[in-house]
């Protein structure tokens, strides 16, 4: 059965390397023999689409077809990993996947809080268009706002529907957490109390502690349950994640995250510029440790860079420790403040983009290191239960901290400083933390 379907699905593998320009490009950048067959992926996917549309399929056949699409996507991911320089060219495969297989999976319910805010506006269209859960998974968006922002949110809903995304199944707009979180697979907690003029950091912590206590409790009572994933973006993200998690005991602590993915991409972008790389995919093993705040530690100690066809030590290629310590680290730590100064508003499109990356990686897995604040199990001497950003690999919708990394004295000092700040934040909100 599977073989028959595979034969139909792959029956029309047109050669897609007729273009002389593409040939010249691959001659220069990659082994053409190795990738030639794999570049036919878009044609294979289109064939899968025809099988899906034009035949009455049994449940067994649908399962087989899903497997086939899975194999095609895996091939695409392997190709990208083996040839990081081809990222731009290969991205067109993604849009083929999107169009060809939009309705094969069950919809995923995603709650977004603060949905009519700046990040929300940049985020929702990408969630709806398949950027986070993939081109073959429909989504139902469940959007939460304060009552005063509901009108604006209804306008956002109209626009979302007007896009006619094949992956958008429904949109729910509400000011009630119990409605927004009902049955959700993912909750993206973006809305938070902003820091107003003259407000002390301690007051900001308290105000947000109240919001994330309410939302944690509502998630506990109404979300899907032990398979729900919760990613906190609203600041102070790590401590808000801790509060939400402690108030939602039915959801495993490992399912909560605090977003440091934007700090991660900021670091990659700056390194890529400094080393004059073709693409940020030519860097790996970079990470952010600790808090999403100015004490975070962007760490290049273990990073590799793709140069002349080989992965080499980034530190050795850079050969400029003074730039690392005096320019790179402070610039990544202060990037949020620099954007507020320039734009008059905090980063929104880049934060939304990083959240898409974060969700996609959590959902579909990673082969390279990424960063996210997660519930510490004591790794690298961090107090158990704190939400601490680590180098992570995601697999099967679970994360593992990259083990056995050697820390030099400089790195340890940085990690100690951000660890101390997170302990202080936790102690300040102690009254909002039911026992773990
Ligand atoms: N982790 C990160 O990397 C990162 C990066 C950028 C911004 N942020 C943080 O993300 C948050 C949102 O940023 P923004 O630019 O979208 O802010 P924004 O002020 O434009 O939007 C926030 C929205 O949240 C809503 N809101 C507030 N309290 C709410 C509640 N209890 N329930 C539901 N909605 C609520 C507001 O009505 C508003 O529409 C801020 O806390 C910001 O500091 C985090």
C-alpha cells in the first residue's frame, strides 16, 4: 500500500536543474551530485497534493501519505543542514510544502495574549500562514486582550481572515482567559504590564506577577493539559514564566519557556556581520545563558563558523577577545534598549520573528543548538526550578540542555551574575509562588 502511494506521489520527478545559473551556483557552493535528486522535492510534494485531493483515501492511506510528506521534509532539513550556504535557495521548498499539504493534519489551537499589541500584530500573520507549525498543519488562533483593546483586536481578526491563509482554520477573540486558553496546545504569553515612567523595577515585577498568576491558574484549569506548551515573552519573561508555571501544576514544568530566542538571533546577526558571512546559518553552537535582561551571557566559547567548506572554531577565526568582551557581549545585552532609543518603541517584528523560531523549534525539533529559558533541573550549578536560558536541542517536543560544556573563569563569572539576578527576582515575587 505504502509503496503504491509512494510510486504515485513521486511519479513526476521533473529535473529542476535545467537552469544554467542554478547549475553554476551549485557547482560553486555544493556537491551537485549529492543534491541533484533532492532538489526535486517541490515536484514530489505537488504530486502528494494531487493524491490527497483527487483520491478517496482510507485512514491507513492518509497515515502513509503523512509519512511520505514527513520523509520529504526530513530530506529538506538534512539538505539545509549539510549545505548551510544554500539556505536562501532552499527556502522556496518551504513555500511548496505550504501550498501542497496545508490540510493534512489536525488543527493546533494556539492562544496569544496581548494579541493586539505591537508584537501581536507582527506575530499573528506568521502563525496563521504556517511559519511556526509547518505548511501542513492548520491553526486555530485564540486571542486574548484587555477589554479596552478588543475593538482593535476585532480589526486584526478581520485582516487575518482577509488573508485567506490555507492554514488558518478559525480565529477567536476574547477578553476572558478561560475562553482564550480553552483546549490550547500552545499558549504564547505576550501581553504584560509595560514599565511606565517613574515605575520601579520592583513595582513592575509585582504588577506582572498578578497577571501571570491569573493566567497560570486559567491555563491550569482550561488548557489541553499535560501536552500544552507555554512560552512567555512579556517581561520580565523568565520570572513571569516561573510564576505562570507554579500556578499551573497540571502542566509539566518542562513545558514552559521564557523567550531568549531574540537575544540568540541578535547574537548570530552581529557575529555574521563581523565575520562577513554569507548567512547566519554559517554559525553554530552559539547560545544565551541566564536571564532575558542586561545580565544575560551571549556565549561564543563553543561556537563554530563555516569557512572554506569546513566548520572551524569561531573564536580562533575571530581572533579578537577584546571585541567579544567589550563590544559584542554588551551590544547583545543592550540591543533592546538601543532599539527603544532609535524607534521610540520596543522591538516588535524581530521579537515576533524570534517567537516563531522558538515555537517552530519546540514543535518540530532542532539539530543545532538554540536558546530558551527553561525550568532548570540544576544543570551547570543553577538552582533547580529557576527559568534559566541554556543551550538546548529540541527533539520530539522536548528539550535537552547541551551537556558537559567546559566553562572558563570568565564564562562562569557571567553565568553567576545572571543566576544571582534570577534568584533575586524569584525572591521578590515569593508570595506568588505556590510550592513546586
Ligand atoms: N522576551 C523578549 O525577547 C521580548 C522582546 C520584546 C518585547 N518583549 C516584551 O513583550 C511584551 C509585549 O510587547 P509589545 O511591544 O507587544 O507591547 P504592547 O504594549 O504593544 O502590547 C501589549 C499588549 O498586551 C495587552 N495586555 C496587557 N495586559 C494584558 C493581560 N493581562 N491580558 C491580555 N492582554 C494584556 C495590552 O492591552 C497590549 O495590547 C512586553 O512586556 C515587552 O517588554 C519581550
